[in-house]
C-alpha cells in the first residue's frame, strides 16, 4: 500500500479545534503520523488508514467547517516544515485558502438550471462579416473625430497663450 499525507484544515468559523481533531484521530489507534498545526491536522500513513482518519474527522463537524487537501510532502519534511527555517513557498496559498474557507458554503439544492441557446442565431452572427466599405466609413469617422479633438485642443492652448501674453 502507498503512503499518503493529507491536510485536514479547519475553517476559521469552526467550533472545532486542531487539538480536538488530533485527539479523536489518535483514539482511532491507527498507525499514522499525526501533527497538529495552527490550521488543523496533518496526517500521514497508508492510504487506507489515512482515509479512515479523514472520514472520522469529517464526521466531527459540518461540511463547510472541515476541508481536506492532499499534501505533496511527508509530515515534518525539512523541505516544507516551517519549524526549521521559517515559512516556505506555498504557505501563502494555504493562508489565503484558510481565510476564504468560511465564504464557501454548500451548493444550492437541485440541478443547475439549463440555459437555452439559439445556436442557429449564434452561428449566423459568427458568419456575418463586416462590409469593407462600412469598416472604412467607421475608421474615417474616428479619424475625423480625433482630428477635430486635436484641433480644439490646439485652439484652446493658443487662446491660453494669448491671454498670458496680454498680461
């Protein structure tokens, strides 16, 4: 069987504590490495045992209080453990997820409503091309507007300069 490491992360709004979850998992008496953290619990062991522990942890609270993530490194691995050299890349991601967990709730009940689409109409829109003469007319109108705006700006600057010269 393969080794697996999971992170059990508790929502900030949860009434559960990492200490309590850790104790409950310890009481299962499974051959696991269990590490209590500031955000929850890390557990490591055979995939089957880890799954049993995760299932037990999920039974402790509401579904929007407990989140489970697979961890890429073993518990206390020197490449990831903050105990030896401070925070590591990736902790900011977990921190962000931790902060937004309470905003996530259960999906609405029932199937998602279907959106009807008139695919034939959409297809016709895609096939419709802009006439070259119409495009040229649009470009000319935009150029004329731009030219008029520049001329009025120049006129305004000249008038301001004339007023300054008179003073």
